[in-house]
């Protein structure tokens, strides 16, 4: 996973285990592969007024996660008129995910 710090200051703790990206000692856990679609996906990780981590609808930006669109493998079986083509999704490569971190100075995270 690529990590980009968007500004200076203390950042939230995070950990990537397989496809699971967790923040603040598992306060919020995201299964990255479940969010992968046929187009790039951006998830906003925020803190609300009470310091709880939420996705999309918060007050303070904590992080942003960019998940690349699905890629497919073309599988051709049979020959001639019996030939069929199937497209199977390739599992998410977490090396292609980008995590943007924002300063959490002055933000209480529960």
C-alpha cells in the first residue's frame, strides 16, 4: 500500500493485515476487497464531533483510501463454435491501494 502524508503533524495509527485496513487499534476496520468495483473507489475516513471514526459523513478528515478498479483475466475455453470466453476478476493487489493521511492534531479520536 502506498502511503501519502497530505500535511504535517501527527497522523492516525493504521495497520494493513491482508485485505483489512484498520484505524486506531481496530476502531474502524475496512475490508478493501469488498469495496473494489469496476471503477476506482475513494473512501473518506473522518472523525465526527464526538471523536468517533466514520466513513464519509464526519467533521474532520483523518484519511482517504483510493482503491483501484477491478481488473479481469480473460479465460478462453474450447475451440471453434464450442469456444467460450469468461472474464474472471483478479484479486485486489493491496500494493495498488493508496492511503492518504491527514493531521489529527487537536482532534480527539475515541
